[in-house]
C-alpha cells in the first residue's frame, strides 16, 4: 500500500487525488494533508480519511482544528508544510503529492528530496524557480520526480525507455485559453468571469488566468527542460483547441508519437499514483470518432507575449525565472482583485524583468528575497 502525503488537498488537483484514493482504498492510505483557507473542507477530509497530520493556514485555525481532532498532529504555515513533506521520515512507502500553488511549494519539495522521498509534482514553481536547486540535489540524493501536469505526464509516458539522443523535439499543446478567439484590442476590457471560463479544463483560478495569458504554457516549457533534460530550442508549443492531444514527441527518424485522452486531470494523477502499474479506472475513454476533427495552430507569441517572456527568462537564467514567477503571481492576484486590467499582467512582468540584474545561481534564501522584493514593488505601485 502506498502512503500519500498530500499538499494542497482542498484545491483542484488535491480534490481529484482524493477521488482516486476514495475509489482505491486498498491501494492508498492518506497519511497527511494540508489546506489553506478551506477549513470546512479539511474537517470533512479528516473525518473521512483519518490522516495522522493536518497543516492549516495559521495558528488560530490550527488551534481550533486541534480541539475537534485532538488525536491528529496539527501544524500551520510554511514551516508546517515543510514538516508535512518530511513527516514519518522512515516511511518507505511514502509518496509526497505537491499540489500547492505558488512559491510556497518549493521548500516542501526540497524537504522531501532530502529524505529521499518520491514526489508527484503539480507545483510549477518547484522547477520554474528552483529547477537549478533540484538539479543540484539530484547529485546528492536518490529520489523520483513524477509529473502530474497533463502535458508533462503525457511526455513522461511517451519518452519511457527512449534515448535522449533519439529525440528531435518535444511538442506541448495548449487549448488557447479563455480568450483564444479575441483580438488584442478585445482583451483590453475583459472581465474576471470571462477569464475564468476555460473552454476545456476545470482548474483553479490562478492557473486558469495563466492559461488565458499563456504564461502557464511558458512555465510548462521551462519545466519540460528540467524534467527531461532538454534544450529549450527543442521544446515547441502549438494551439490545439480540442485538448485531446496533450503532448507529442518527434524523433530523429521522422516519426511522431502522441498522447491522446479526454481532458480529465484524474488520468495523469492516477498514472503517476499507480506507476509503474496501470489500472482500470472509471475515467471516460476517448471517443475515437472525435479525432477526425483535430486542429493544430502555430503559437503566435505576439498574441501571447507571456509565453515569450517565460522563454526569455529561462534563457537569461538564474534569478530571472524568480522575477518572472513573482511578477506573474502578483499581477494575477491584482487582476483577480479587479485592481488592474488583463493586459496589465504582461506589462507588469516585462517591467520587472527589464529592471532586474541576473544572479546566475541564486540560493534558496536569495530566491525568497527576490520574490519578496519584486512583489513589494508591484503592490506598492499598482495597489
């Protein structure tokens, strides 16, 4: 039986992970969970699954929670998340699922690596901001990093047992997001509700906005470079409106293999959780007749400048990726609180990147300092 330590249990990925555990209780045992502000959801999850540890947002909610569940180890905040990641250090059947959103997900990943715990990764910032740190840790610790993101999960399946020098390029698809049919002029006054209305996927609010700006795809390009140790020049993106092909791999012999499935995150999560096995699920199989309507379009980086900004940040390297991520987090937050317009997101990110002098190999401490400084500048100017 696999023991699951779940960071972000009340978010979109977390809830779908719980669906899988619920259906396969003979395969998985939920040991620890975290949640941010969804206190009532954490109560329900704890009542249903009886985890040994629960991490909440702050001390007040943690104290309140401990009165309800006196036999559960309760903690809170960033330190609580780090403790959860390394909880039960001797557990040899442990798997950390990192479904946190934002920079808060980086340190728990590092804590898990230091006890050589395998990680199922949905948190983008771990690799976007800290990819160089993870590469450093690979030299010292033995661990597996399994991607949950649908595109990277698809690439993982397609590349299994393939030699790196046989790969010509990786192809990541994008739905085009909420505004794929709007002109740049139309984007100037779009609403939050419009932005959150994704055509194909059900996701959290931040990632849905990142999908609309195509920053999400930029992050995925960066992640792919780290996950598969490949040059950014060999990672392409295409708009694929149907979201049935999640990724493709072109090999040097001219052949292309593709991963097809319905746009349902239960599938990549289940694949990572059951790996190296496959099991029968209740996930709807792809209707093969839908595949006579597949479309692919070149990615227009003038139309989606956030994708170009992400690639530029990766090429400049070091701390520029931290600036990219911090500026995006703050700008998306401002947009979701109706304090800026949609197109201001890319403007703010570009502004912060233009001002930054790159540190080649930033430490964890330097990453957090830069993150805080960038966000402070943005909030002071735009809030």
